[in-house]
C-alpha cells in the first residue's frame, strides 16, 4: 500500500508492519487528510495481533491538521486495543521531539523510539 504525492510519500510494509512517512505533509484541513486516515486504518487491520510501527524519521513537516489526524488514529486504536503502536522519530526534526511524545499521553501503551 502506498500514497504518493509531490511533497510526501506514505508506504506500508506488510512484512515489517511499518508505515513510513517521507517528505512534508501540508494538506489544507481535516477532510483533506481523510485518505491518510483510511490508509492508517487499513494498515492497522493488516497488523492485528502485532505491533504497528509508524516511522516518522523522514517526515520533515506535518501541519496541525495532520497532527490531529494522527491523534485521532491513536485514540481510535486505543479503543480497539487489538494491536500495539510503536512510533519512531528523530530528535533532528523539531516538530517530532515536540509533538510525538503527546501520542503517549493519548494512549500510555504507545511505544516511543525517538533518537
């Protein structure tokens, strides 16, 4: 599975149960993020019983609507609790060190790997 755009790319690797985000995501509003929300739900369904890794290490930027979409995904995942979520981030990208830790506040079972 993959979403390609001029500014960003999102890929799901079924073998490693990893969603990798690359580039910069600057969509206009929450409705514009609907395809990404559905993509994450599909990846989660394929990962049932395993940990789903969200790899943001190559995502340079995501706006507030994107953070909200990701937060809603974490909250939805918490409700079903059918899989664990692991989040990988980079301390070299400022938004990640500030925002990714908030996902742990939404669901204490989220595993953060920020390096």
